[in-house]
C-alpha cells in the first residue's frame, strides 16, 4: 500500500512524463557515483532488498550513496540511520528498489529529470509466473533490470528486451544458531506480511500442519506477522486457534532486522507453506543460521533449496485467488497449493529425530553460504550481458 502524494508533489507529478529522464543507453552500469535508493526504513522484503544491496556492494568494496524514500511513501518504521541521504548525487549509476507501479514516482522524487544522464537499474521482484502487462511501460525508464531469482526472471522477461540479470540477495553472515537438543522445546516459526498477501504466505496452512503433526506439549508455533490489522478475518482465526491451543503464539508488528534474525534463530524449524515466492528471503536467512526448513518446493526458493538441504513440500497448481487483494487474477496465472499432510509428517519426523534435524540445518547453512555474497552485486554492475539475450547470472552457483 502506498499513501497518496502530498499536494505539491501531485501538482508537479502531473507533468512527470515531460520531465522524467529517459535512462542512459550508452556506457554501462558501474559508473560512479553508485546510488542505491529504496525504502531503507521499512521492515518489509523490499526494504531489506535495498539494505542488502547497499551492504553487499560496500562489502565488495564499492562506495555507495544510500537514498531513503520511506517517508515519501509513508512507510517509516525503523529507527533513523545516519548513512541515509534525502537526495541522490547527480549522474553515475542509480539502483532503484521499487517495482513497476512505483518506479515513476520514485524516479521523480530522486530528481531523475531530463539531462540527469544516469544509468538506471530497477531491482524488481515478482511472485507470480505471469506479470501484469501494465508493468511494461515502466521499463522505458530503466537501462536494465535486476531480479533475485530465475522464477522472477522468467516472469518478467516477456515485458522487455532491456538487459536483465539474476542477482541473488546478499545476506549478511550471522553465527550459526544452535538446533535444540533432544528434550528441549521444539519451536516452529512461520512468517507473513499482510502487504505481501497473507493468501500468498499461507499462514493458515502452516497452522494446520502444526496442529496435525504429532508433536506433543513440548512444542510451539510462533506466527510472526506484520500488518495483521488489515486482515480482521485472519486475526480472528489465529486468535481462535491460540485460545484452543496454548502452544501457538502470535507476534504482530515490525521488528528491526537484527531482532527478526534473533527470533528466527530461537526457533528449531522454519516452515513456509507459501503459494509463491519471488525469492524466499526468510527461507534463505533461516538456512544461513543453520535452521532446517520445511517449504513449498516451488518458485524463487528452488534456486537454493532442494531435498539435500531442506524438506521441499509437494504441491498442486491452482488458479491465483488472492482474497486479500494484493495479487489480481490474470488468465493462466497459477500458484502452488502445498500438501499440508506431508508438511505435518515432516514436522513429526524432525521432532522425533534431533540428529537429522541438526544435520539438515548444517546442510542448509553449507548450501546457502555458497549462494549469495556481496560480490554478486559488484559482478552485476561490471558484467556485460551475453550476446544471445539470455540472463547474466551474477552467482554462477545458482544455476
């Protein structure tokens, strides 16, 4: 959800197509200064996308200017950061972490007006196998597009012949969180954000799988949500489940990234019975902490998750039906309906076998350590796409 623009901005906005600069079509990405713009103070996946890009580039030795548009989009949730700027420096390379519906307004706010001469990269992510055609006009403002997964690449590629690169998200390396030993509490965590659609995140399926599993009283399910106030029906359903089962706990609200990571680190298993993922950031973050993951075996997370390092949950395809209104139905658009009974058995098996639980967590950490680094962003800045029009993959391990 994006709040309406202030009146002064709206007046200027009417002439945006007359003043917005077409992206540079000469040279290449990587020219200084390098600016990363996005919702740095927003505790959402798109906010973390901007923070990860800036952090990854800096770790790879690239000087970065961070420009925050959280206030302009009415989404200031996290504490101030002294590194954040309100204005982008002129010229160079601009990496914008906004999808097509917001990209024009973001570029306008960034002062990307006629004559700015920037190489503009849009970091886009999409969670459906088909992308709305009304995204296509926004590609005119970009020199190239980055996406975090093969799934997003395949969905967005038909929109444009602009260069497109697969650049997995950078995830800072935390210390491995211990998997609980035999006899301790078996904690399952599932996460969802209302602005990302609770239908897509499918917390109801995670709840059903937990309650169907044979776990006993020494177990618990943590449901970590954001923006639950916009979904009163789901709130009542989760509250009713908690009232009847003291093992279920609900945490709603925005957390700083380090606090969210600590919460994930306190769990035994992360479960994501999503219907689709553009990347699967929380899955990757849990794996990096050495956590066993039970997750739907489809969409963006399959770039880095398979049966050797996690428990992929089988599924069937169903037409997209988002009762929360985040994703509109399109002809031919489908997403996954995961097998809840399989997920319940997987929980039961992991709870009964702490050694397998620990081994799976170690395999997960080993796998993801090889997948995403700050070098990926630098490589994408400097690399030239192949002449056949195929994707440049910044991380060769991913495919």
